C-alpha cells in the first residue's frame, strides 16, 4: 500500500515536472520578449496612404509595408514620395505589376481583360512578378522581397502561380484569417491576413490583443486610410497606432520583411533542434 502511494507520488511529481516544462517552453520567441508581432500593410498604392497613413506612422515612429501595384498612378507620379518612405524605414512590397485577379464571381466587374488572372499563365505571372521585384530594387535598393497576392487569388490560367513565385519571396500574404495560430507551423508562402474595412479603433485593437493572447502575429491589410477604396477612417487608424506605440514592449510592429526574416530564422532553429534530438539513422 505504502509502495503504491509512493509510486503514485513519483508519478504525480513526474507529471508535474513535465507539465511545468511544457508550460515554460516558449512556443515562439519574438525579439525583446515581445508578446506578438503586428504587421501593418497597405495595398494598392492609393494616394491616401501617402497623404494620411505614412504621416501617421511617422508621427508614432512605427513602420509599415506598402504593397505597390507597380503600374499604379502614384508610382508614376509620386515615385519620390514612395522612395522617401522607403528611406524612412517603411517597406515597399510587391503587389504585382497590374493587379491581376480572377474576373469571375460577384464583385469582380472591375477586373479588365488585360488584368484577368484567368487569362494569364503561370509563366507570365512569374515573369511579371520578377520584373516588379526588379523595379522595387531600382526604387529603393532592396534585395529581399515580400508579396501580397492581388485579391488573394492564386489560380492563373494553367495552374497555381503562387507556388511558382514562392522561391522569390521571404513571405507571401494571402487573404483569409485573423491572428496566426502557430508561428513555427506557419507557411511563410501562405500567411493569412485580415482586411479591415470600416472597422473602429477598438475592433482593430481587439485583434491585436488576440494575437497577444496567442503569442503569435496579426497581419492587417489595409487599403484606403481616410479615403480611397476599402477604407478605414483616419480616427480608427490613429487609435490603433497610438495603442501600438504605447505598448511597444508587448507588440512588435515592424515591416513584414523584418518579421519574416525573424520567423525564417526561428523556424530554421526549431528544425535544427528537432534534428539534433532525433535518433541516429539505422545503419
Ligand atoms: Zn490589391
């Protein structure tokens, strides 16, 4: 009886030790002990990003990622403004040359024949996306790039083009999802994003706090800020930025490029760790 009690006690102690070890093991470490990463991204190179979003980010000392359609009007007419943003630490990302999306389905009436992804081959998309990287390099000298798929669409006329361009990028954002559940399991070529439209500052902050609870990451893909399409108001944007600036110790707001470099290194480290403890192969 006594022996059984002792064994039970040992078993309990073992379970407690293992439980404690599991609880202490950090699922994923962000730099500086921050709890979660926040990516502020802005798609389509619309004017309100240059006029409203970038000045607001600069006031708070926060860095964002701007996914340029390289064929956009602002790239033609306000190139120096984009260049200045890059000099100031913001990332200029690749959002393709012409914003190819599928013309099928509701809400796609705006897709012109020349930008119809259903009529563009994988090889054509890869060539265009590579040219867009070359243009980004010419604009700001960058040599590592991230991509956001226009409309989140992946299927070109003859197959999935995202798979074909994945080797060109540190990270690729695809629509659909809130906070990332698991950073080590994250596929950097299929990062889920949330696309807030007409949301309040409180709603945006709640999404950040959810990522904080999970210890992972939230990716915002904005479009217009205080104007243009799929927009949120300047006030909501300002409230989010003020919150992030006031909680820098908890939330790592940085360019997606920087964040994906970090994730790539941690994932590689974790993969190496697994290799070290795995048994030697049988001879
Ligand atoms: Zn877009």
